């Protein structure tokens, strides 16, 4: 039996919007999200991911097709930061993507009741 008491780490939810260009020279490719060194396939659109609240989190996104990796983008999300983030994929199957905060609230002005 596992304990669910006071040893649980505090977590936060971060919203990430994955956008593909309206015109791209590739089709059927889905992004891969890497959080803390662990990759997970995702889909285009809005999603939320759980991150530790008491430490910085490394976030990376890339696209992969038939041995070709492109659209890499990375960001470090500071501890307690709850802003929404956005990834924009490149229109061509080479080059880098963009990952940046789009709004929401930073840790100092989160306004959440605790």
C-alpha cells in the first residue's frame, strides 16, 4: 500500500498550444514534447502538462519524420511559473520552431488561493 500523505511534491499545470503553419511542405507529422528528458508524442492544438512546482522544468518540442528531425525549440520554465506557452512549427521541413510564453500569469501574480 502506498502513502498519499505529506510526502507528495507540489505540482502545477502548464498550458501549451502547439501550432502548425497553415501551409507546410510536410503532412501527417505530429510533434514530440520532451519534459525532463522524457519524450512523449502529442497532437496539434491546446494541451496541459503537469510540472513540478518547486523546481525549474526543461521543455522541448521537435518534429520527426522518416529519420529527419526538425523544428526543435527549447525553453526553461522557472519554478512556480504558470504562464501559457506556444510552440510554432516551421513551414519547411528544416529549421527551428519557436517556443515562447504567450500570457497567463507568472509565479508572482498567480492570484490563486492556497
